[in-house]
């Protein structure tokens, strides 16, 4: 694993005087909050804020609802129990639930060793440890919800080309069908691990390259185990199987990047046999494979998640290894807490860019972010280390978890995202809009219009 520090942008983030604006600049569109990035994190934040009397714009590079939009691809997301409660607080879970496959048990094992442990929802007194949900289902629920909110503008396809700090807000230049100028009191950067907003603001970023890639595809197996997810550590890399109903699973295979070409070049039968061998026949033969995709793995952490009136969230703030499926769930907990903070500011008639309150949000989230990042990084290091001594230690660790329920339950709660202080959304309550009503009572979506380029 190598670490590098991303170089800062070559330009300055200092505000330019409006006296230098071109005479043909269009009149500015004014919003309270501008969210850069309409993927699952950015769209979830907009939906969480829907009960508030705020004008919100969401900018996304790809038209909402199109097959090229990240929230609409064929991948799946492991939604933790805590994330389900956040979606309940927003009012979206009824739209997601019909196509969500519950995980009742997680089976963790190390190939070639006796060590294994199992996490059970029943031991924690919950319906499920988490759910497997296709990205397109979450994306569809979010875009339909947002399209019904008159005070939320969906601007797509569009990109933020420039950001200028001003005394009482932010001026952003949009490139879309025509050039647009947007002013806002707060800018939220949810534009991914390669965030252009973060770069423009010269926010320093640390990147740890794991030298690994994730190969993902859907597979069918001969002997499925209902509602059971598997995390299997092998000498060829960790394999995860997430149940999708009937005999279908989502397979995530982490491999050294040097081996990626050979695995992608395999025929379907050879690939299925190699994946099945990793589970020693536990699920029988792997009988069918979908389209394989691959992406490099790294740990990305922004050194700061706030600058002036800008807050950085999602993969722009922290992009994690997928070994424990925590990336999106951590980001969703962040936006739940941010929504709480912005609701408190709004209720008090305060300034959305209040550095003190936003700083308190950053501080409140630090423990969860640091703990989750260290947890996933530790798993990556320990379970991909070929040393025999390390193998013995992790084998004993898995046996200890299986034999000592309190430790196993603590791991399960961490995996479920229900440790520590929980914001209102994470308790399924909806944010405080000042009326005491829940999010879906206060702002039940009206007739749903087509998604796409729309201005409120």
C-alpha cells in the first residue's frame, strides 16, 4: 500500500471582484443551499432537507434517471440497519423496501483456517443486520421524491466550473445548456472521490493506494443460503457474497491489481469456478455470471471537511475500501447529522454558513469517521497479509468473536451503524422542521413530474 498527497490546484480560491465579471454574464439564480453532486449521497441530503423552508439546488453531471447516472447503474449497495432508519426518517424506505433483500446473518471465515464467526440479527433483536439494494432502486426513489419538491431544483446535466467566495455567500458558475450563475449561502460538495470543488478550494487530500482492485458482478449459485451474506478471506483476496433473492448474489472479489487483467480475461465458466473454489463448495457450483466490472481501491481522506461556506461530504470527504461495506453507510450518517445541524440553524433563524455550528458538526462526526476508517483499513491490512503469524492471529480473533458474544455483538452494532450518538434521522424520526411533524407528514410529495433539467 502506498500513500501520496494530492497536489493542490494551480489556481487560487480567493474571491475575484465582481467588477471583472463579463458584461454578458446572465443574472444570478439565488438559493439557500447548492449541492454539487446528485448521486446517492447528494440526493439523500437534499431529500433529508426537504421539510425545511429552504431553496435548494442539486447539480449533477448526468441527467437524473438516465442509465448513465451513478445512482442508476447495475451495482448494489449494502444498506445497514442504521441507514434503513435514516431512509425511514426521510420517508423513502417504503419505496425502497420492496426490492431490498434482508441480511439476517453474516458469515465470516478465513479459508484454510478453522476461525469463523457469524453475526445474527436475532441476537441484536432487529429484523435485519442490513439490506442489499440495487443502486437503481435507491436512485429512482430519490429522484422521484426530489422531483415532487417545488423548492428543490434539479439541474442536470450540469457541472460547477468555478466557485467564488463572497462576503455573504458563494457565487458558482454552472456549465449546462447555457452558462448560469448561482448564488447560495452554503455549498455542499458531494461530487465524489475526485471532487473538483475540493480541488478548487485547495483542500488538501491524502490518498492511500492499496494496490488492489475490486471485481464485481452478479452470480447465481447452486445451493443458496437464504438471507445470508458471506465474507470469505482467501490467499487470492477477500470475497464477499451479498444475497439478492432466490439463487442470486452480488459478488465482490478484491484482488491485487497486477492480477486484475487475468481475472477479467477469464471466460465465464473459468471465472465462476475460481470464485466457487474460494468458498470450498459451501454454496455448490456457481452457475451463472453477469457482466464483470472493476475499479481500483484506495483510501481517500480530505484533511478538512469545511472551508468558509463549503462542507465536503460523501466520497469527497472519505472514500473507503469496500471490505466491510461501510462507505455509503458512513456518508449517510454524515448527511443525517448535517441535516440536523442545518435544521437547528434554520429554526434559530441563523446563518447557514455559520462556521461555529458547522465546525461543531465536523467535530461531532469525527469519532465515527475515524473509527470506521480505521476499522476498514485494519481489516484490509490484516486479512490480505500473507504472513503465517498474521494468519494465526486473525484465525484466533474470529474464533474469539464466535465464542464471546459481547464482542460479536459490538462488531455487529458497528457494522449496523448504530454505535454512539444518533441524529434524529438515524432514529427514524425525521429532522425538526419546527412543527413537530415527521418529514413525510410535513412534505409528502405531490404529483411526481419527470426528472431532468428543472428550475424551481
